[in-house]
C-alpha cells in the first residue's frame, strides 16, 4: 500500500535533505510554514496527526542543529 502524500511533507523532506547551510535555513523556514499552515485545520486521520507531530519534532531538531532563529 502506498503511503499518503501530504502537502506539508515535501518542504519538510527538502529541509532534511538540504546540505548547503545557506539554503538549509530557507528550507527549514518553508517546512515550518507548511506544517504550521496544515495545523490551522483539523487533522482528519491518526496517521497524519502522528506524521505531522513527528515532522514538527524533526523540524525542531533541524533548527537546533542549524542554530536557526525563527521568530
């Protein structure tokens, strides 16, 4: 069975995979924006809720590793 695709997932994956420190900040910001946008609406399935929660934890780790300051 194919995993469902969520619109917020692509920016998140790009942020994880980015290796250029100058581009990484922008990718992290895109991921944060996409995840936050999705969080504005009710999450219908438990699977997406867990994925969204894990992605948010991943973004937080990226921010910590990159010493990125987001306001």
